C-alpha cells in the first residue's frame, strides 16, 4: 500500500521525525519510558482537529516501519495488533507480553482512544442497540447492533454526516462534516463485537455481519473504506476475521468507487440505493443521479456482480405516491431483468419517518402490489425488516442527536 494512507500523511503530524524516536530510544533498550509521545503531544497542541494516528490505519506491512519510526522495536506494533484484532483489546493492563515499563504510553501511542461512548439505547425487546459515539474533534457518529436468528449485524458509519443530500434521509440533511478514518470505523466494529460478546443483546453473541449503512457514503471515503474492509475481514493479527462475504457496502451509486471495489478481490456484497427506475424521479431522490444516471449505475452494479460473483442488492425506499406505483415496479423489473434475474436481489425498505420530511411510507396495499410485481418478473425480493425505528435507529434516521436523559 502507498504511504498516502498512513496516519502520518493524513494529518501532517503523525510521521514522527528524530525527536520522538530519540525520546523513546533514550529510555532504555525498549525505549518505553517516555511519558507523552511527541505524536500525541503535537496532535493535542493543534487541538486534534484530526484523529491521532492509530495502528489500525496502517496496512499490516506498514506496521513494523511505524514502530521503528517511533523508536520502538519492530515487533511492538505486531504485538499490539494481535491484541487489537485477535482479542479485541486496547487495554494495556491485558497486554502482559509487553514490557511493564512504559506499557501504558506505548499502547496510548499505537492504539489511542478514538471513540467515546456517549449514549446507548435499546429497543426491539433488547435485540437492537443504537450507540452514539463522540469522536476526538467532537463530531458524532452512530452504530446500530441487531440480533437476528443465527446472526448479529452491525450497521456502521463511514462519515460524520453525509454530503449526498438525499432529501428523505436524516443524515443527508446534516451535510458532510468529515470522513472517518479506517481506525475510527474499525473501532466501531471492535466495540460492537465486544459489546455483543459481553451480552449487550441478551446472551453473549458473536458479531457476524457488518453493513455500511450507517451515516455517510462509504464510497466517498474510499481509501479508508478499503483499509477498513481488510481490517474487518483479515485473519490472525490482520483483522477481526469476519468473512468479507458477510460485509455489505451500501452506496448511492458512485460509479468509479463501485468499479474500484470490484477490483479489490474482496467478495463483499454491494447494495445500491436505487430508489427509482427512472432518471427524473431518481434525480430528485438521490441527487448524485444527475452525475451518474440510472442506466450507467445499473451497468456498474452488474459489472460488480460479474467481477465478484456476488448478487447485488437493490435498495428501494418505498415512498407513498412518489416511487411506489405498480407501473413503476414493472419499470424497475424491466431495467433489472435486462441483465437477467440471478444477478440481483431487490430490497424494498418501508420509508422511515424523518424529521422535517413531507414524505410518507407507502400504504400496505401499494407495498404488497409493488413486491408482488417484482416477484412475478422472477426477481428475488425481500422486504427490509425495519429495526430501531422508535429510537431513530432505522435506515435513514441516524443524525447523531444526543437524547435528553
Ligand atoms: N450512503 C449509503 C448508505 C445509506 S443508509 C447509501 O446511500 O446507500 C442505507 C439505506 O437507507 C440507503 O439505501 C438509504 O437510501 C436508505 N434510507 C435513507 N433514508 C431512509 C428513510 N428515511 N427510510 C428508509 N430508508 C432510507
């Protein structure tokens, strides 16, 4: 991987020069005696507008060099990575294979705290948990953890806010605050995996699936996304070991990102937020359609299927009298079936209420007729189970609002 992804390049303060190396190295063979690594100090001085560098931002092959540049033995980053990825641990007190002297500082440097839990809400009889986190610059993001029979799914955020401005989505109304780093996304996964393991959903459970359907447009944050996907799916000390096949990237249709993802050799599932089969309606519902129209976007989704062998999910929020007419279902079926029926899976989503939106969910009869029409065309259709609606945790409702306690 290129150096461009390293934390050092991101914030301009992370690639420590000789000073921190000397500081670490000056304290004995391991160089672990320094109390405040220059990396963290510099970040503090600038009031940490950007998150501090974190081990999980780096590709595995970059880690030795990073440790060395900090004046540490190369193996230290590998040791910390093992705790982080294999044991979901970032607490120094459990890392007894690291020298006791300076262990806290070492861990604070390699695995700094990036997310602070601010609030947690539970619903659906304990089977859905929404968590609000504050980031180091006071941005906020949310995750939603959901238990289903046989699987546990985490919905993660890829950006604070979102720049895509889809008018029916609460996150879209916030605008984009900033991209998350890979480590900030991986921390969402790690914390959720720990919570699930500790019984946050009832009995202890293993996090099995991750969907990038929280706040943000993942393909607008491509490099960090790619690093995150490898961190989720990698094995041993390289990732959390969640199968890439159980990971879904949902996009409003950024074609260059779709094509790039298709070439990564990662069999993640792609979900495309289509929401309308025609350009006129989609221009309104998904403004990026003015740049990447329906035909070109579906062609890219189909290329993704050809490259990965994975069925693509087509997300379609059903909005009363806007996009839910039966004739429109036929139009959708026709457009999808031009590539056959086996490459795709349609996922209609009952519209979730969003503050300030004039749109309503479809009437039950319209919803049923829409689904029936698609099924008649030979398409696989699954209506999305809407979780967490009462705690603003369902699709399109994440706005990282703090709830009055
Ligand atoms: N930016 C990504 C992830 C968005 S969230 C994307 O566009 O795909 C995941 C899904 O929820 C998307 O399909 C999104 O369009 C949909 N969604 C947004 N607001 C919604 C709402 N109010 N009701 C139902 N689904 C909504």
